[in-house]
């Protein structure tokens, strides 16, 4: 019994300098689970198969050097150093910047080493806890107390919530690619060969079919949400939002456009807010295929993580993105070993979703 209790304890990672107040909040948030404390610099045990709480503070330049030294140490152990682990991140900044961008980078790096993240895996606190002002409408508490409550909630979800695999998962593929010339779509076709027999729906977002979000007021957005609609209506209401609601997994096909998601797919993400207000996405998984002409696939992956995992609450499985570099049309097919990489990626999709 003692060994089982030890296995169920989370690992609490504190990297670099931690202020007294922040440490008090972390201790109060985690005390119920008696975490194994890992302070860096210091010895780092094997972390694969663990529940992990990263608790970090940023300096005035938005950095935590010891955190990235820690991640480099894990990376040097290999791309499986966090396999079968599950993590959350509590992050604090002394100003109003950096928490989101650093959180995206940390999640991306850990994910590439095999770490899974639940939906909404980050609690951030900026200077004077200003990012919790809107939450006061719900909690009616001091801002620092709201931060503590959100920390307690995220730790509870890490320890208690489990993703349930599905016998016949529904997979939705969203893209805005040119069918004949897009290297990203060609790479998807290679992946799809290994997904024969799976329940797959593809939706092509064409020019002009999805108008970007107009930024309705909260009450207006809630009204449209309750009506299963949206201000602009159109294909989003008739096809895309119902498909997202019904699916278990979304695969995003994202060519790298100026180190960003294409405007058409970003409009889809922005318009999902009306669905997000009435549907919990925590049991829906995201994958992505990203092809860059030269570099920058990580920029697109970070954007997907920020918008869909951190913001909208989709589950981020380990190794969520298949990335490649291909410039001229059709070049992706000639990348050495691409068939094997595509097969590994498709097998990972099935392993993450399907109940055996």
C-alpha cells in the first residue's frame, strides 16, 4: 500500500528562484497530495510515467534560466524522457508579459519528449494578479485568493481526471489546403493510408466561407450558444461546429504561413468560442500536421497549443504534431523516411484514441 501511495504522488518541480509568497501558494495548492519535491539546480530523477507539477517564476526579461537548463537535461536523456507522464504548469511573472509565450514553449518542449497535458493545463499570474479580475464576478474573492483556488483546481484535475479511450473514435480533419499542390495535405494522405477503417471526416475550409469572429459581448455570445448558432451563421453553424461537437479528435493540417496558422483556420478557432461556452472539450484530443518551407514549425505548433489546449481546453496527447520541411510542391514525398514517420504518427493516433 505504501508503494502505491508513493506512485500516486505528484512530482513538484521548482526551478530557479522562488519567492516566499509564490511558494506558499504552491504548498497550499498541493498539500493534499504530499508531492515529491524536486528543486533545480539539483538531482533530477526519472520522470517518465509520472504526474508532474511545474511551478516557475519568471524574471523581468520573461526568463527562467534554470527551467530551460532542466528541460535541456531531460532532452539530453532522449525524446522519451517524459513518455507516459502527465503535467500541468503554474507560472508567475512580475509584469504583465511573458506567461503565455513561455508556457507554450514549455508545453511544446515537454510534449516532444512524450508528455501529455490535460485541457487548460496552465494557471498563470501576472503582476498584481490582474488576469483574475474577470474571475471576481464568479468568485467574489481577493485576486490572490482566486489564484490559489485556480491552482488547487488544476492540481485536482491532474490527479483525479483520466482520459477514457473509445472503441470507435470519430476523427475530424480540418484544413484549408490546395488539394493538388499542398505538401501538408500530401503528408496527411500518407498518414491516412495507415488509418484505413477509421471513422474519418474531412472538412475543407475554403476562401470566404468562414468570416472571422466579430467579438460579440459575453451575453450575446451566450445567447447564440444556447441557440446552437453564431452571429455570422454559414458553414460554421451548419457543418463545422456540429462536426467539432460530435468528434473525439481533431487533426489540424497547418501549412506554415509566415510562422503562423493560416487565416482561414485561425478564423475557425476564433469562431469556436460560441461552442466552447456550452461544450467541454477536455475529452477531445488534438493532433496536427505542420509543414514549413524552411523553418518555424514550432511557432505554428506553439500557436495551436496556446489556442486549443491552453485556451479552449482540448487534450494535448504526447507527440501531438508531425512536422516536416518541404518547399516545392510534392517535395514532402521525397523526404527520407517520411513513410515511416507517417506510419508512426498514425499508429500514435490510434493508440491515443482507441480502446483495445
